[in-house]
C-alpha cells in the first residue's frame, strides 16, 4: 500500500512539472506590486467581545464592535483573495463616539474599543507572517473637538485661527515647531514600536507643505522602503505634485475613482474619460505605477449605490470595474465590503457592518484577478497602450521586459468582436486567456478576439503551442495510477 502511495505522489509531481508555465516570477517586490484591502476597523469584524463598550450595532454613528482581533481573525480571508497589504483607518485613542478614528485624543495610545497596543503589534506580526504589509492612516491635520489641548492656554498657538476647518474639527498649526515635533515624533514612535510598513495621510489640501516636507524626510529615515501615501480629495495639482516631489510615494486619485464609478455603473459607456485621465497622470506624476487607485472608500458613496440607482445588477458591474482597477497602472485599494457588493450612500451609510456570510461570486473573481496581478509583472510594471476603444468595449496591453498581457473588457450589452494586427502585438503567436481559458491564435497576422457581454479576459501573449504529448501522457499516467490505487484500497477494506 505504501509503495502505491509513493508512486502516486511521484507521478503527480511529474505531471505538475510538465504543465506549461504561465509567467515569469516577479523579482524584487515593490510597492507598485501590492494590492491593498482597506478596512475601517470598527465596521469590519468583532473578534473580541470583551471590549464592546458602548456598542450599538443598529446605530450608523455608533460603535459596531470591530477590533484588532477581528482583523487578525480575517487575515487569511484577505490573503486568500490575493491582497498583499491591509490599510487601516486611524487606530489612535479617540474621544467618545469616534468609531471611525478621526477624533484623535491621544496619538500614543490605541483606542480601547479596538484593543491594546500589544494586540495591534500582534496584528502586524501576523500580517508579516503571511507576507502582507500593514498601512496605517495617520491623522496630521486635526484632533477631536473637545481635546484637552484646546483648554490649555500654553497650547493656544497649536491651532490655526483661520476659518478653514475639517467638519468642525480644530485644525493643528503644523508650522508651529512644537506641533511639528509632536506629530513627527509620534509617527516615528509607531514605526519603531509596531513595525508597520506605511502611512496614509489624509487631506493634503489642509496640510502645510513645509511640514509635509520635514515629516516625509524624518519618517522615511526610520524604516527602509516605508510607504507614504497622500489623500487629496480636493487638493490641486500643485499640492499633490509637491507632496511627491518632497518624497511622498503616492497620491490617491479621487478624479479617476469618480470616472470609474461613472463608467462601470452601467453598460455602454465610453472608456475615453478614463484613458484620458491615465494619460494625464503620466504627464503629472513621476511614477504613475505608484498612484493610489480605488473605486470607493470611507469618504465616498459606495459604488454599489451608483449601480442600484440605475437598476443594474452589482455582480457584473463590480467584476468589470475591478478588472480595470487591477490591470491598469497604480496601486489598487479595495474598500472592505466591495467583495460582497455592500451598499451605502453618504457618510456614515457607506460604513456599514461587514458580512462574511454572503454570495461568493465577487470574492472568487477577486481571487482570480488578484492572483494574476501577483503573478504577471506586466500588470504592475508594464507600459500601457490602448489598442481599441468604442462604446464600452476596450482592449489594451501591458508590456514589461519580454512579457505582454492583453486586457479585453466588454462593458456593453452584446457580444463584441475585435481584430488586432500582428503589428499591434506580434506575428505568429497566440493569446492564452487566463480568466476564461480562451485561446486566440494569430491567423494571417491577425488576432480575432470575441468577448461576451459583461465579460473580461486577460490574455498572455506567448509562442504558439501544438499538441502537448507529454501533458496528456502524464495525465493518463496519473489517472491510471489513481484507479489502481483506488482498487487496492477497496480490496484492502474488504479484507
């Protein structure tokens, strides 16, 4: 019996070894290779009910019980979808009611509703064990409305006196030397203490350029390859480019997100605005592959609400949008609940409780495209060229070194046929579909691609393949060995 088991294992390994390779492995992992799962801690998962103080699950502006343990418990779920990093909303101690993390009370403590500092350190360690990175949103612009600093006469210069405010919250005077020192020291302390991998900075439009320059320099000196992303919902181009020129890594692109929601919330919409935005980004930013791309987040309405308003089914709409997000230049950030088409309007309706017991349709699709994005360097590092675009059908390619991928998205209500020339791709090759196993061989130096309505395909350009005799021989050997093994097991069980 043991001999047959060993033989089965050996033949199986041989079978795997003759399978055709799909892509070259990605070397020297960089930030542009990451895909990020964005979590609002309180609304994600309740893993420890002992810290459920003030929890009101039916109150959209109350605590729902999400915590660090809840994130730890779902790290495998996140990794299985193909995400390589998690980004968390602020976890600092907040004033009462600050479920979202933006009413900071103490920058050196975790919020008691989420768990202890030691538990947060464990979260980071558990993520790193899974080869996942942790980004933390760091609030540099304001504190809570009733912060003790506001009552301290010696700190009255810590706050701005101009009328600009963020939702009624007191803005910090970042040009004040003491404020600057406090924020920078706190940011460095969290890196040294917890070993996190990056910060996301909110609302650059309200942030002092001089402060940001020093903040970036000091923080990046603490840990090699530390990531600094900037949120710029209303900032102008000068503010965004200044952040990058001063050492910031990435800008979160709200304009593209709006274009994405408009295009994919219903079929038969032109891709032209999106492609124009990508072309504009190439001229504005030094590294377009590091731009933070997303569809929705904690500050926007849920994408699902856009399609529901137009009586569209969420599944196909989400799949098409995610395909574009994962195959175009930038670091994709996917807001928790997107994989279950969570609905929601303006804040706080867009921050509903996550549900892990729902339809797996979009979850399974994210696993597919997430895996391809990790395996194919051209999808994260390749030059992008648009080959075809008309009324909701788009075809573009990404090229990196010797690897070429072709992405075809049919966001229309009918089957589409597109013919590409060898000049646009290569002569005498074939396109191997990685999502639906489609195969397109060049025919007289042309490639005839057919994509069904509401479907996408990611092709890998490669040499033409004939009949793979070794593949079928190995397959036959495995099947034969399996049936012999099964017969022996039955005989033994009867004895």
